[in-house]
C-alpha cells in the first residue's frame, strides 16, 4: 500500500503521541524521495537556563527526524530502527520561533544508515549540523 505524502506525515505524527516528540512538539512537516523535514518550536520547554535553545533538545529533534527517515525509507514492515550514535555541532543560538531539521541519507545500507541532519532557523540560518547512524534489525514474531 502506497501512502500519499499527507497520509505518511499524518501517520508519522500520530506515532509520536505520548512520546518525547510530543513533549517537545516535534512535527514531521515534509518529505521527498530522499529527505524528511521536522520542526520544533523554540520556547521555554526547550530552553537551557539562559533562555536559548538547549543543545539536547536540538539533538532530540535531529535523532527523531533521522530515525523516522530510516523508518520511512526502509522496509519497516519487517524491520525496526534504532539509533546507534549521534553527533551535534551547535553553531548558532535561537531564542524563539521554530527550528527545522532536514534529514538526508549519506549511506542507506541494508543494516546501517548514516544521515546528515541540518537544523536551521526560520530564516534558513544554520543552527546545528548533526550526524546520526541507525541500525535496522529484523522484527521478531
């Protein structure tokens, strides 16, 4: 069964209920043949004590969009995805608005995947660059 773009995004967002993604208000908003985009509001829920976006929240956004990308673009009927490692280089502070995370594959293997995730602000300024490696493992019956 092939889902439309809108159906796929709705399915991804409904899977986030009662999870960290819902707590941080992370929403999948766009995808194409080789990318997935999510957004997260920047407000007091994701601040560090001095009132700017917390790097941990940024990493959670990156891991969420990257893991969903692996899930969407691979055989999720027979496999499940887990994050192996994430790195994040934070380049700019953000105090308000939204940040956007675009995940694209650098490597899409049968077992391991490597994703480049660029976090930008509302003006398309680069906020963070993240790399996520994921692994796909067979679902057991």
